[in-house]
C-alpha cells in the first residue's frame, strides 16, 4: 500500500504544474480507498468460503 502512495506522490509531482492536480489527487485517493474496501470485502468472502463445510460425494 505504501508503494502505491509513494507512486501517487511521485506522479502528483509531475502533474503539479496543472491547475487540476489537487482535484486529481483527491480522485486518486478516493479510488485507492475504494480499492482497499473491495480488497477487504473480497478477503472476508474468501474467509467465509474457506469456513464452509466440505461435502463428501
């Protein structure tokens, strides 16, 4: 996660000349939050799936 934030920081420095850099950063940070949320939800689904009983045929 920290590597992603460092990459975003480097990228923001390159785009800083643009007037929209601040708003772009906000959008990117919101995207990161969404991705983290999706990752957490997928992790909980995997944990729930792993706890299901196995049926023997």
